[in-house]
C-alpha cells in the first residue's frame, strides 16, 4: 500500500501592501492636510486649485501645457465645490464635489 503523503501547508500569504484609500472620502481625508497649507481645516481657492490641478495633470499630463485653461477650470470647479459660498472648501464639500 502506498505511503500516505501529508498535504503541503499553504504558503503564508504575502504581507499586504500598505493599504491605499479606495473611496473618495478616504482619499480626501488622507490627502486634505497636505493641501491645507495654512491648517485652517478648509481649502482656500489657491489650495483647492493646487490640489485639483495636480489631480488633473496626473491623469492627463498634456493638460499642463495650457496653464490658462487649467486655472480657469480650477476656478470654476472651486465655485461649484464651495457649496456654502464661504470662499473656502471643507473636506465635506470636497468629498461631495468629487462624488463621494
């Protein structure tokens, strides 16, 4: 009779890579402090535009060629994101604006 072979143990799972935020709310929460340069808890038009332009040029590097169009686009986005018209965008407003 053949000798029974013990089943091999499964290899241990590879350590998970550092967890990346996946929802819009998680991304906003994680990245907001980096763009809130004055630590007020909201984004000025300049801070908001810096973040939005960084996102746009990361997803579409060719967009960086037309700074005037980017600036106009970011200004229009700020006006939409600033739901309470306080001249600043909160984390909640940004999350809502980005579809979270």
